[in-house]
């Protein structure tokens, strides 16, 4: 007989929040990717173009960790018109020893939201200037909100600007975040104005053509691109990738195939086999991070299965300690 714990989104929200522990959990996962024999197969993706839908399946095994997660992550970008969220999903946690299912995490994408925001914080912690205080966020969805909250965990943010195609959404999010975070958050209709004077820029959109011009970037800025997790998505002018003082991938294998780097390679601006540091190597100290306050740094984050395994294992441990969830025996 095997036992499995089923955890709902509401239960998971009680045991996992976007906090310094979540950031540390994802930071350790990046380090493991650089230092351990992690098994992380390529992302499996199914496209459903007639409904602007895509489904990603991600997984990773970390040696020495008792469980590994398989995550199913749909994104259907017309859903808001139907009054539905654009992302949802779930994770299955299996035992690394026996392969038996340990937990079914019915998180509707919540754990992905947290680990993605935490990854943004890790990138900012290791690549932006330590005194970074002004943030520019592109997008007005859940990830835009969480990315700004995550930045406040690692940098002394005191001002933020929000740009989104939907100006009303940007205004609403700016008002909400200003109230929650206690500093100035304003919406701007001009993307270049959002960037001007910012220390950290984060893009969180599903855009298929660049929304950031290379010539807009200023000395010392750090840019994290979160949205380009599929071949057709492209938020950053490829010239910016080629011209960055430091370009960093979450997984070089992935960004060559579906990140911002993929578009720079496609435009002939970067050689297909060009070598770049991965964020985990910088976290682990085996690669050089920012070398000067004037350097423009870019993190290309496509989302990795190791982040999912890390956050799922943390959620399972926390749920066990809190005696949360429903036990199912088979």
C-alpha cells in the first residue's frame, strides 16, 4: 500500500510564501545545477495555437534529494477574456528512491509563480548593483506583481515604474503595489521612460516582438528577461543581448533554444556555440558575475525543472510539518 498527500492551492499558500526562504531554496537549486550531476531533460512543450495555448512539462532530479517533481504548466493567454487566469497547473512529487508518488500539489501554478519570482530575486542579488533602488517592471500580471515583491527581499527598492500594453491594468497594479509595499509605484505609458534611471528592469510579458530597445539601456543597469520561455517569444532587442557587458543564462542549453539568446543567435549576432556563464555558476562562485558598476548585465531566465523540484520538496516538507493536506491510500 502506498500513501500520497494531496495539497490544494489554499493549503499550499499557507505553507509557502514568497519570502527569503523561498529565494534561498531557489538559489540553492541554481547552485546545485552548477555543482551536482543534476538530471534535467529538455522541456516538453505542447502548443495549441488556435486558443493561444501552450503546455510545458518540466522535471529534474537532484542527487541526494529524496523527491523529484514533474510539473504540468499550461498557459492559455486568451483566458482573461473569459474571466479565467492565463496560467494554472500542478506538480507531482515522486520518491527518488522508489518512484512512488509522494504528493499531488494542486497549486494552479502558484508554486511556479513563487519559484519564478524567487529566481528573479536570485538574478538581481547576484547581478545588479548592491545599492539598486529603482525598478522598472514590464507587464501587469501576477508575475509582474511578484517580481517587484521579490526584488524588495534582496535590494533596497524605494521606487518602481510599471509599463504594460493595457494602461488600465498598469495603473491598477501600480496603485495596489504602492499600498502594499509602501513606496512610490507609478504606471507609465512610455516604455523608454520606465527604463530611464532604473537600476533593475524585469520583463514579464508573453510578447513575440521586442518591447525593450538596445539603445535604451544605460550604464550599470541590470535586466532580467522572464517572459521568453518559448521559441516565438521575444522581449529584448537581440542587439542588447549581443552587446551586454555580461549575459547570464539560467540554462544555456535552454536559452540557446528558446530564450532571448535564441533570437540573438537567429539574427546572426551571437555564434550558436558561444559560451556564457549560467546563473548557478555565479551563485556557486565558479563563474564571474558583475565586474563593475558601469556594466550592463542581462539575465535570460526561461524557467528550469530544478526550480520546480526545489519548491515542491520545500512545500512537501512544510506541509508535513504543518500536518496539511489529505492523505490518499492506494
